[in-house]
C-alpha cells in the first residue's frame, strides 16, 4: 500500500493466456551454459 498509494484489489488480475504459455515454456535447460564455451580470452 505504501508503494502504490492505495489499497490492492481483492481479486488478482489473471495473466493473458499467451503470456502464461511463454512463462510455462521457460525451463532450467534454457539457462544452462556449455562448460567448454569459447569465451574469447587470449
């Protein structure tokens, strides 16, 4: 309430279906980095 300056709504708004699908597709595998990646060091 202090940040918004007003009370929060009782009922939360749902995300659009497209946005929720994108969030569901995000997995740990997307963040994995190969161990022997070429880092550009000299």
